[in-house]
C-alpha cells in the first residue's frame, strides 16, 4: 500500500483532483459558483461565506497536490485522512452555525 503513490495513473488522478479543487475554489471565491449553497439563506454577508468556502477548496486542492510527493507510510496516510475529515466536519458545521446565527440576527 505504501508504494501506491509511485504509480503514474494514481498520481495523475490525484493531480487532476487537486487541480479541480483549486479551480472550483477560485470560482467560488470570486462568486462565479457556489451560490446554490447560500440561496436559501438570504444572507447579507454572502460574499464572506463564498470566500470562506472558496478558500477551503483552494487549501484542500493545494494540500491534495502535495500528496504524491510525500513518502508516507500507510499509518501516516490514515492519520492525515482522519485529521482532514475532522477539520472538514468542523469547518462545515461551524459555517452552518455561523450562517444560521447571521440569519437570525438579520431577522431581528
């Protein structure tokens, strides 16, 4: 399993996914995509939320681009995937709670 990143196909797939994440993040950051997520929220600070989500995608893409260059053992890969999953869940839950708070402040 540790040698899986030496295969050209796997490296190409990971690189393509990293490029996709970065391009999607740039599009969301500049407001060209991602508005469907915030349509129902009717937030005044919609631009801030799009920038946070876009920044998250860009950072994820950059970190994904480094994966093939690392010489990790299987345990390190599992550990980093676990940390990434926890940070992602915390980010999305925090963003959802923050947007609900913003919505309630605007209603009052």
